[in-house]
């Protein structure tokens, strides 16, 4: 946190450049300079630390199923800032959500890359009609990761369960709340038809989700 405060608080853009490189690694030097400057002038060092601390501790996964509004999830397939699997998780938990993969490395899509046209076309259509473009795959068409149709996050949790981790240890390792882990464990047991963690671990081994001893 001290390093972050110092990075945003002085004229040396070295620390801000770390974030810029994650947000848009394919940006031109001019675009990177612009984004570095935007970070410098748009917030104070103290607020930057507060924003980072709050966002890193906020977990809404357990409430995604409560979303009622039509939802379009757009995400770069090779995003360096937030993994594409997180977009899959989000789309899989929001009822009737639709995921649009963007063929890009950039978390912030740039106007001169092909993914920009895909993004704009999908957003315009969705804002006008409330529905995704016809060629946009829906949630039911998204490939599932295992026979029990577990989400990517549930598979992560199941692998850690099979490794003998407690709920608290899983929460710490995945940087999510203990309540979210509890919900994931409940969903995993229900989807796999298992009664406890031992049976769930056996399921994981049978389906090749973890290596057998």
C-alpha cells in the first residue's frame, strides 16, 4: 500500500506504468502516456489506496443469481488484468446472461483493434433491443467444464477441497469471502450429488479434475 501511495503521489510514472501495461499491453507509447497521466490526475494517492483496498475485499459472486436485469458480459479472452474465466463465472451465475468474448489482450479495448468493432456492435444492439446479437452465444451454449456442469470457480473450489483445504484456507487462497466459499461448497455438493467433502473429492478424482495419487 505504501508503494501504491508513493506511485500515484509523485511525477515518476514507473508504478502507474505497471497498471497501464496490464490494462492495455498493446497500446502505443502515446496511449500509455495518456493513461499514465489519467491515473495521476483522476485521483489522489489516498483515494487510490482506498479504492484498491475496497475492490480487493469486495466479492459479489454469492449475489449474482439475484440480478434480474438483462445482462451482457464482454471480456477480452487474453486479459492480463482479470482472467477471462472470471467473465465465464459471472455470465454463468447471472440468470440468462450472455457472454461476448473479445479477441484481445487489452482489458481496456482500444479503438484501433478489431475487438473494438465487436464491442461497439454488441453494446449498441443490446442497448437498443435488450437482447444480444443473434451470433452472440448464450449461457446455455457456453461449454461446460465437467459432467456436473460446475462453473470455473466451483471447479477451483472443488480442487482445493480435494486437496484437503478448509473453507477458510480456500477463501484466503482465492481471495474471496468465507460466505462465498460456503455457497460454492453447497452448490458443488448439490451438482455432484455428493453428501460431504470426501465424496466430492472422490468425484473430482473420478472425473480427472485432480491428479490421482
